[in-house]
């Protein structure tokens, strides 16, 4: 009896569990470009183009490997517009009795597949190193989940950077060697730029015609769109970028959007690169003396540590996670996130880069746009939808824990033990943004005071009842309490004025 095998846009892996569970001689793969996915949030045009092009090429690859593939293009006249609709249409056409699917990375899709009127067998996604059960076994008795300890488990499990049962070099974590301020020059030329071929060109024309109102520049388009190209990008970065990755992981420069970052999250998340194989390749570079341990450990921690940890939390916390709002923030997302003019150079730069490349690196996401949204009290749901839309690597399973948990503290502290907030000083130390800004980072009050300086205190005082007993935040409150009273009043008044203007839609 024929079954349908669903392959979603972020499941483009040869060894996908649904493909392994199916039989190419009998079963039929269904892949579909559908309005319900492409329009769920206003995805960046580059993200849509990347996924559609990669899906089309993966369908060809599957056919070459002997699979029968039913592929629906977005503009096919019979396109029903949704994943379930396409599965039902094909099930009726070939009298398929059921569907095999690898678990999607979004609760919305898991729920809708479970509501299908034909049997759907959902298999876990074993492209992750820690299964949901393994994560649960690690998490269940712990009062506070700490990524660092989970990461050590992952090191032991994978054997990455291990010398027997000891961490390579004697330490688990080399972060104290990282986090250097922005360098004067960046020696890495940035990611490879792939010339669009015929498949990509056709997709670009489709996306230009259908999604021209979405925020984001479609062209120039240079992302890799198959696994060979994604591997080329990985090798290119290992050769030129990996050595500087650790040192300058947190640094930001206005004209260097990519710094020493790998630009591979979109490829790993879509299935074009395997996370464990990537880590092994990076470990090899260290063994061959081509990269220092602080860079290699830092990078491997991001993947087998943070990435896996985020996936574990997302699944464990369940479908209502994206609706959490522990700090009861309700402000509207300012228009500057969608490119409206702003005098805040750090935000303008990060948003412009996001518009151009559907990319910003971790610190820009966390300490510029995330930090501002948290300090300014923006509704977490609106912030979540923005991040999900604008980044080429964004899917709920990874975006939501990073935004709702790590960046906005909206989960009440499951992921972060204290909110990631900072004044302008941090951005000034780690970037070259402040020099050319209309605001003055050294000004704590007054007409040109950096908004981060004002909002930082406003946030801490707004939430004093919640945070003052946090041992990691006592120092901040002690500093506030030492300030002269009239100064404290000025800070809070100017911050409140700023927030009023922000929410009234004024250019800030
Ligand atoms: P590099 O800096 O080169 O890092 C290497 C790899 O480590 C990345 O490719 C990624 O696979 C992994 N990684 C690093 N940090 C994280 C993390 N916190 N969570 C998961 N994986 C991580 N990452 C996404 O993949 N999708 C998202 O939607 C996403 N949203 C984010 C939102 C916020 C507010 C923050 C603070 C972080 C978010 N991240 C997200 C994590 C991180 O910013 C990106 O993974 C990284 O910037 C991707 O660029 P890169 O490939 O050049 O990464
Ligand atoms: C993000 C996305 C977009 C824009 N379009 C499609 C699509 O047309 N067809 C598809 O199968 N997948 C798409 N995706 C990826 C899905 O939204 C993704 O599988 C879920 O968010 C779960 O991670
Ligand atoms: Fe951003 Fe403040 Fe620096 Fe301007 S002065 S770039 S607003 S941190």
C-alpha cells in the first residue's frame, strides 16, 4: 500500500528519518511550496527564495536517487495552499492510505498534521544529537537548567574535543579568551557568493512577483542552495574565518556584517549540512593545527551546546511557549524594525544589514535589537514574529527559545538566569557604531543621551520587585541606589518621555 512521505522545506536531508522509514519502490514523496507556509509571517524574500530553490534542487536529487516525488510549485494552478491540502490532494489521486512525516520544527504544523483525516505517522527528527527523551532525562530533576552542564553531556556523548573522559586542553569552555572588542581590520573576506543558476533565477522571478511587499532585499542573491555548495561555504569559512571566530565572536563593525561568522545556520537548519559532521570537520581543523582551541571549542559549543539546548527547551515547553510574557510587556514593535528611519545608529545598521542579507550575527540579535526590545517593553509575541520573519535561518524551534527565552526573558528565566540587558556602554565597547551616532553614548541624561542608557535604568526599576533579589543583579541595584536622587528622577523621567515618544510613532 502506497504511503506519502512529507518532506518540508527545512527537512532537506538525505538521511531524514521519514525517508529512512519509507520505501522508494512503493512510497511517494510530497514536497510543496505553499502560501500557508510562505505567508505565515512576512518572511524575508531571500529566505523564501533560498527555501524554494533548495527544495526544488532537493526534489531533483531525490528523483535521481530513485524516489517518485510529487512537487508542487507555488504558482501551480492546482496548489491548494497548505501542507495538509497538498497531502490530501495527492492521497486522493493515488489512493495513499497514510503519511509518514519527520516531526516539524513548529507546533502549528505538528498540530495540523495530527488533525489530518488520514493516518499520519510522525517520526522524531534524529538530525538533532539529543532526542526529546534524552533532553527530558537530563532536565527532569534539575531546578535550574544550565546550558553549560548540558553541553558537557553532549561533549561526552559525541566525544568531540575529548581526551578520554577529560576535555581537550583541560577546560570545557574557553570563553574567557573570546569576546574581544571589534578589531581594526577583518582578515576574513566573508561568505562565498554563489551565482544564481537557472533554478535559482526562476525562483527569484517568482518571489519577486509574489513577495515584493515583504521587508527585505531579494537581490543580489548569493546563498548556497544545495548541499555541495553549503559544504563549499563551510570549507571556505574553516580555511579563512574559523581562526578569528573565538576572539571576535561578539564584535560588531558597521561595514562588516559577517565578521568571522560562519553563515551556515541557514544551511544546517534547512538540512543541507549535518550539525555533527560540521563539528567533526571543525575539530579536524584543530587537530591539524589549522585553528586554535578557543575558536574551535567556542564554535562546537554553539552547535552541540546552544543549538541542541534551544531545541530541547522548545519541545519541552510546548506550544504555548511563544505566547509567554513573564514581564507583561505590551509595547508595539517600533517601525524602525521594519526599516523606518532612526537616529540610533546601532539599530539602523543592524536592521539595514538584516534587510540586505536576512542575516545578523548573534550579538547584533541579542544586544542590539533584542536588548532594545526588552528595555523598551515591547510585546514578546510581536518581537518573536519579527525574528521569525526576517532571518533566513529562523524556524520556531530555534528562534522562539532565543527570542522569548534568551533575549526577552519572557519565559520567566527558564533559559537565562538573568535578563541580557545593557546600557550603551556595552555596544560602544564591542562595536564602531557609537562614533557616528546622533546620540552620545557617554551622555547618561539630556537631549542626546543614548537611549540604551536611559532605558536600562527604567527597565531595572520597573522590574525591581522581580530582579533585586537575583544575586547576579544586586550590583546593578546597588549602583542605582548610590546615585543622587535628583539624577535618578531625571533618568526615569527622560526614559518615560522617550518611551512615550517611541510608542506615539515618533522618529527616535
Ligand atoms: P556562527 O556565529 O558562525 O555560529 C555557529 C553556529 O552555531 C550557527 O550556525 C548556529 O547553528 C549555532 N548557534 C550559535 N548560537 C546559537 C543559538 N543561540 N541557538 C542556536 N544555534 C546557535 N539561530 C538560528 O539558527 N535561527 C534563529 O532563528 C535564531 N534566532 C535568534 C534570535 C536571537 C534573539 C538570538 C540572540 C539568537 C538567535 N539565533 C538563531 C542564534 C544565532 O544568532 C544564530 O544561530 C547565528 O547568528 C547564525 O549565524 P552563523 O551561522 O554565522 O553563526
Ligand atoms: C519557512 C517555509 C516557507 C517560507 N515556505 C515553505 C513552503 O512553502 N513549504 C514547506 O514545506 N516549508 C516551508 N517553510 C518551512 C516550514 O515553515 C517549516 O518546515 C516549519 O516552520 C517547521 O520548521
Ligand atoms: Fe546605539 Fe547608543 Fe551607540 Fe547610538 S550611542 S549607536 S544608540 S549604543
